[in-house]
C-alpha cells in the first residue's frame, strides 16, 4: 500500500 | 476502529464544540489564543489535502470536513466578528507563531514517509500540530481569570492526544505492520506539552478551586 493510503487517522 | 481511537476523535470533537459554544453563545474569546487557532487551521488545511483524492470512509470524510470548517470558523470569529474580536486578549497572545511554521515545513521536507507533495504536507501538518498548542498554553499562563470553558477546551484537546497514544499502542499489537514513527514521536511530544496543564487542571478540580497556571 502507498504511504498515504495507510493513513486513516485524523 | 478501536475504542481508544473513537474516544480520541470524540474528545477532539467535544473540545471544538466547547470552544465554539463559548464563542458563539457567550460572544467571547477571552483567554483563547488566535495564534493557536490559526495554526490548527493551517494544520488541517495541510493534512486534509487528500480529502478529495483518497476516500477512507464516510466517517473519515465527515470528521475532516468538520475539523476544517470549525477551525476556519473560529479564526473568522476571532478576527472578523464585531463583538467577539473585541474580547480577544491580543496583548497577552504574543507567541511568535510564524517562527514555528518554517522549521516544521523544513522538518516535513527532511523527514517524511515519501517525498511527494501530499506526504511532505502531511508530515508538516503532524509536526505543526505537535507544537500548535504552545501559544494557547503561554496565554493561559498569562491569564488571571481562566474561565471554565477555556480550561475545558484545553483539557479535552489534551485528552484527545492521550487517547490517540493508547490507540497506537492497541493498533501496534493488533494490526500487522502498523508503524508510523513520524506521528508517534510527534504525538508523544505533543502530549507531553500538556503535562503541566493536566497537573494543575486536576489539582484545581480536586480542590474545587479556579484553575490558575503559575508563570
């Protein structure tokens, strides 16, 4: 997964 | 989503609601740092650039929009609203907030997960959020009469950070390969900044006296 796609936090 | 994360987001939401409640209903922003609010608006603008590019969930999108809208609304109230702006304690809100934006940007350029525009802006927003509370904490130290809503606003904001750390610990043990050094280290630094405030807040609550921070 791409770096930005792993970011699900606010 | 685990319970710590949800509780963290909710305390963050509560903090914003408390602040908006104070500003909108009492028409006062006394004791609130405009510098901190401007930094938060910048933090959210930089971090949520992915809003229309990459969809996570409806919850995620709605929360992002809420934090973006509320941070800019608060700045608008403090700068433009004809009654609210007069209650702004400009003389004591003197933290040079512009000087922390540039180092955070440089840090974002140097330390990021990937050297792309969005990732650099994301890292920048993480570093900036870690220190964005500083002008508010300085202003609180200089404020003689800290009202309950302002104290509660900072308390909920700090609680949100503490809960996020529990969320990371939980995720580290339950999700494979969940490692985000940048947000973890910046998040721990950010939480430590609240240490002093928490100490005096709990003390005032225990002794049932008004909050006062020693200079």
